[in-house]
C-alpha cells in the first residue's frame, strides 16, 4: 500500500470505507439488540452510512448533475424521519399491549 | 481527492470519532447512554458532510437526526419500562457479528476492486439554492411523494399511539 | 512580530469594522509566506477570542441587568450593596459559586452528569459564530445559517435532558421531560416563523438577510410583525425563561433539571442560560431588526456597536416578560403552541408566499410594495390574533359568576348518616357510632 493512500489525502475509497464501517456496525446493532428502540438505532445508523456514501459519490464521481447525490441524501433523511416516527410509535403501541419492548418476547405470530 | 492538510486531518479525526461512538452504541449497557453516543455519531456524520462540502445536508442532518430523531428516541426509551433499559443483546449476537464482519469485508473488497470514475471538479460552492432548484425542477414528483409520505407517517404515528377511548379513536 | 507592532502603533485602521484588522493580519501572514493553514487558524482564533470575550462580559453584566431591572419592575431595589449600584454583585456571586463544593450524587450517572453543563453551553456560543457582527464580520458565513441556528437551539434541549436524566432524581427527570416536550412543541412555530423571513428575503444566509434589510431600508420586523411575536414567544419557551420556565419551576419541581447541581457546574448552567438568552436576542436582532445596519448610522458608528445595542434592546424585552408575567402550566404552554401559534404561523407563511409571488411576478418597485405589505401584514396579524382570541380564548365576563368570598358560599349541611348494621365490617360501624 503506497504511503499516500492512508493519510496524505482523502480519496473516494476512504469515505466509502467509513460508510461501510458504519453500515456494518448498524447491522450488528440492528440484529443483536434485545430492545426494539435499540434495533431502531441500528437502522438509523445504517441509513446514515448510506448517506455518507451518497455524499461521497456526489463529491468525487463524474456525473452530469453532480448535486444528485445530495438530493438523494435529503430524501433518505426525510424517509428516515418518517420511519423513526412510525417505528417509535409502534414500539410504544406494542409496549401498551404486551407490556414489553423486548423483541424476544414479542412473538405473537409464532403460534 | 482532497489534499488540503487541515481538511484531511479533520476527516480522520471526525471519522474515527464517528466510528468509535457508533461502536459505543453497540457496547454500552445503558440505553440512554447508547442514544447519547448515537447523537455524537450523527453529529460526526454531519462533520463528514461538511468535509465533503455538502453544507446544507450537514445542517439538515444536525437538525433532523441530532435534534428530532434523537428526541424521539429519548421519548421512546422513557415511555418504555425501566427494566428494558439495559442495552443487552439477544442470542443472535455472535451470528450478527459474523454477518456484519462479512458485509464489511465484501464491501471493502468491492470498494478497492472497482475502478471509480473519479471527477476532477473541486468542492461545491453554496449548495442550498441549487438544491432547492433541483427539488423543484427535476425532482418535483419525488419531493411531493416525500411530503405525502411524511403526512402519512404523522397520521400513522398518531393513530398508533392514541389510547382507546381518547377523542373517539379506534 | 515587529510587523505586527507597527500595524498596531503606526497604521490607523478603520475601526468601524474589525474585519479590516483581521484582514490586515492575514495579509501579513500571506506576505511573510506563512503556511496556508495558519491564516485559517489565526482568523479562527481571532474571531473565537472576540466572541468568547463578548460572551464572558455579557454573562457577567446580564446578571446585574436582569436582577436590577426585574427588581425595579417589581418595586424592589435589587442588588445594591457590592460596589457602586451593586455592580460587583455578579463578581461576588461567581466567586461564591467557585468556592462551593461540587457535589455529585452517588446514584448519579457520572459522565452524563458532568458533560451536560458543558453541552448546554456550547450551542449558545456556536450561534454567535454565524451571526454577522459587521459588514464582513461573520466568523463563519454559513450559507444555510438560519437552519444552522435552528439545529443548534434544538441541541441545547438535549443537553438539558442529559442533565436531568443524569442526576437520577425524580424532580430533575420531570424537568428533563418537560424540556423535551417543550422542544418538540415549540420547534415547529419557530421554524415556520423564520421560514417566512427566509422566503421574503430570498436567502438563508444571515449576512444576506441583513443585506436585504439594508438594501431596502426596512427592518423585517415592520414587514412581518407576526413572525416576530411567534418567534419571540417560542424562543422564550425554548430558553426556559420565566413565563415558560417549567423545566426549572422552583415552586413546583424544586429547580428541575439542575436540582442536583452545585458549585461551578450549577454556575455553568446559570451562565449558559444567560448566554443562550443573549444569543437568541442576537438572532432576533439580526433577522428582524437588521443586525449591524441602522439607516445611515452604520457609516459612522461601528456596526458591531449597533448590533450590541439591538441585542440589548431585544434582551430588555426578555427581561420585561420575565419580570411581569406569571408562569404557565405545562398543558397551557403546550396547548398554546399547538392551537395558537402553529396555525397562525402556517397562515402567515401562506400569506408571505403569496406576497413574494406577487412581488416577483409584477415587478413593482420596492418603495411601493414594502409599505403596502407592512400595512397588510400588520392588519393581518392583528385580525388573526383578535380572531383567535374570540374563537379559542377564555371567555371574558364583567361580572364573574363564581363567588369570590368563602362567606358567600352556601354550604349545604351534611345529611345525617345513620349507622347501618346490615353491611360493612363490624369495626367500621363501631367507629361511626362512637
């Protein structure tokens, strides 16, 4: 690996690796947390990672309309806001009916 | 490729902070601590946007993620029982870690294997006005769909959380 | 270094705009072939030093102003012992706070508890960085400045929540949850109010908004009175100041989120509240009153002096409301935001959008259209407020139906209760008959 690859400059690959790291941490959280709110936090982290990638492409990659990546990122943020509101409402509603938000115990569909 | 020393240092500092606080979200035992670390991670991502000269998206990120979604998360945590506030893992912890590691490995391989068409254009100027123009010219339909989606989400959230017998709700 | 000395001693610079001075220093660095990053570091340090010193002095003086003015409004004297006119009282207070022991409850959440006061202070200071203090005197000329400000004000509430949660005290938690509820509620009207201004001036850049007002010689307050009222009320709710200081209501929840804080940590919360009040006053002075611009005065007087004067004019309004209004209940405050201010802000936004459209399409001269809009919007604001009071306000009655004195109340005598032997526990009946 040439020395300038790591610290002397920001290349597209560096930002993409950052996005990949955040995405895999998000997967880890979303798949392993016991609390429904914790799962949602993982999902939000994954959406953020995707946004980082989109912004990086907008900044670095040849495109006829270079701002499209940022437009997409804003759409993703909008959808994330809607998703967070509905998911948290779901968590509260589930708690009201089942007295728990532990996703191990929310298993009505299993029977 | 950005070679300005200050920006490169800023990118690495912010990036390491972001990833570290994201890891702390997975690691800490208290759910409120996890939310606070998540906010730190969101702010770090906003810093990355600033480095990549996306100033409007960065500000929107702070306003929506760090300001609004974190408040929603805090609300949800406080509305659910104290006993579930341990940020503990299910039995899927080890498979999830393996899967996350595999996803990371595959993406990193793809990232370094692909021949990206790198542009030579410099950083963007002020993006707010051109973003607005983009929203109202080529992206007008998705923009309207997004607003419909927000209204639907709002109505859905209210309908889900409304208690029975309150204002004649179902 | 000698070059810097001659700069200060021999060259007379236009002190009306401090950016000239910093520009000269940057020019010196460039001439001396200094590294590129040094220019940014030096200008950032200069701006930060200026802002932090202003904030430090303002926090000290505001304590005195606030206590004296509120004292005068409530027919008291206020602090008058330490120094002339009690001017040294804030210094004495600060020294007392520094000497006090910083206690931390054993059950407190250590890190969150300690970081909350700092996280509460930072946004208020950061707001100052994007405000234009003179024609070229914005430390960071952020393009989306208005949204940046809104984002920062929402971060402060999260810090308050962290403090209240970290204290592990039920009163502190009450305060914290009230802050979160008020933040969610009052974010909407304040965003909508500022959105009207952004529409009207056509830019989100704060310098651009000030330049718009300077160009047309019109403070936006005259053209848009309703957003001023809405933003003033909702920002005073976000600041936790007295008409809306539910998060720390001493008589209800014993100080709220800072009930467990003592010593300098409490001092930081106290100072940060004053700093946030100053920064919100500065925001209002920038977007509604024209910032550093004041007709022809800014050609003679330094712009930042005019700006500070406007900041304190708005700050006086905040002190005034604090000194004269009683505290709301939490349900009153939240209902006020949802039922009054949010619909009014929406209606105002629609009106402003129509006005901007008409102005752009017809191309009428600004001298004609701005006074017209000022009259229309003032009439609209007045009509809207009166209509809302008629429809939703509490009904006024000249002769209240409710009896006012205890002696007027006709208390019916209680019916005699005969002891019933057929039901109830035997112990109870025994007690009644005895």
